[in-house]
């Protein structure tokens, strides 16, 4: 069964990362590059989003884990 809260959290986090990346790119771009060089801007936005998503993968993995790590297939009292 899908955990709808995690799916919603991923979508909201991706949206926030995308908006923040575009804002940072606009804030630090040179005024002469307003309508030029679209491909490098897309690469920079993609890099910012991937870097932020990499940081957010660890809490997502912890939230998505249903039990203790390494307990699959073992019959112990901790698991």
C-alpha cells in the first residue's frame, strides 16, 4: 500500500526545490543573459534540484523503512 503522506511530501519538496532553484538562478544571473543561454540555465536548475533531492533522500529512506534495518528474514525479539 502506498503511503500518501510520503508521496505528497515528495511532490511538495520537489516543487519547493524547483522554485528555490529558479529563484537562485534569477538572483545570481547577469542582466545581459536575460533571453539567452537557455540550455546552461536548465542544467544549473537540474543540478540544484538534484543536489537538494540527494540531501532529502536520507530522511525519505528513514520514513519509508517499516522496521529495523537488517531484520528481514530473521525471527528475533527486536524485529
